C-alpha cells in the first residue's frame, strides 16, 4: 500500500538516499525522479496477493528452467529493490534478467516488475514508476488490481487487461490462475 508521494524540499540524489539513516518507522522508502516516496506497511490482503504471485512465479520459472526454456529470465524476487537510473524502486514481485548487473544492488530494471495496486496509489505515481521500469529494460510490467481481480500487463506502450487466466510472453507455456491469486482477498 502506498500513500501519495511526499516530496522533499529539494530533489534528492541516489547517494543522499543511500545515506538516509535506517528509519524506525514501519513501511518502506523509494526514490523516484529525485523525490522521496514513503509507503506505509502493506496491508494483509496486499501481502497475501504479492506472496501468491511470488510463489506462482517461482514455481513457473523453476519449471521453465527444468525444460531449459528460461532464456533471459533470472531469479524471482519478493520486495527486492533495484537501482534504476538514479532511482530506487522496490516492486512487490519481480523477475530479474539472467545475468542482471549486481553490484551492491540489483542494477537497472528487472525483466518483470509486478506492482499490487492499493487504494492510495495514484495514477500519476504508477505511471511514473511504470515508465521508469519500462524505459530502463523491463520487458513487462504487471499492475495487479485486487478490487477488480484483474491484471494490466504492459509491454512497452501496449497494455492488455487480463481476468481469469494470465499468460505472458516471458513465461513460455505457463499460465497463472488469477482466481488462486485473489482467493484470499476479502
């Protein structure tokens, strides 16, 4: 769950962001276009959905790897940050690129970024995050909408809304039953 962007009095660099003290407040921080984004702790439904997606993707990627069809896919991650062109974004779930640069942090956008949309997410905020992912190497972005039990899949500037069964060009021969992903949502 995210709250609307709160901006700093001046734009922040990644180096300044990196030096922020560990905060005792719950939630997480992101840096987008120089602005510090504070997010409250994720609610239970949000975490259940993101964990269900993580587990489904982890199992699918393992099966694809067993068939030697993983190609350019790397590892499946949950709540892992990426340093992307001076930004710091932490998708709810992601799949890195095979051989993704990995110094102190995962560098550049993941192959797949998954964001579970919460009530407080704004369209502008999600557009900026999506643009950052897609302009910096993400092959797909999934915006997951719990209320409508649907997923919008972005490939470049093309978006497709999916309900029921989700398939992806990134996951050859695999599908995700969205009713299973949303089973825990009240």
